[in-house]
C-alpha cells in the first residue's frame, strides 16, 4: 500500500502461495474482502503493518480498503 493505493492493483498468484500486504504509506489502511475465494479481512493496519493470506483455491479475489473510496485491488489466483 502506497499513495492511497494497492500496488500492484491487479496481481497474479498461484494456489498455495501466500500474498502479503505491507502498509508502506502514511495513513492506516485495511484489506477487506469483497468477492471471489473467501478470506478473512484484515484489521486496521497502521503504517508498517503487514497482513497475509494463504491462497487455497483458484478464482478472482476482489478487495478494498474501506477507509479510502476507490482503493481497490484484485488478485487473480490460478492453479
Ligand atoms: Cu486505505
């Protein structure tokens, strides 16, 4: 997370991999599940906080930061 955005906005990953978000920004953010393969959303992440999710099934994950409108991200998970 940087400049009120998820970077990259769209990521590719494989089942079995773990994705990690790092808040490399000044404001706090969160990672909130919207759709696709289910994961448990993060709590509020202050600057420097890390959050990870293990990818267990294929599909297109959509998530947002609920604090900042337009701060959205996608992970395309393939086998
Ligand atoms: Cu945010």
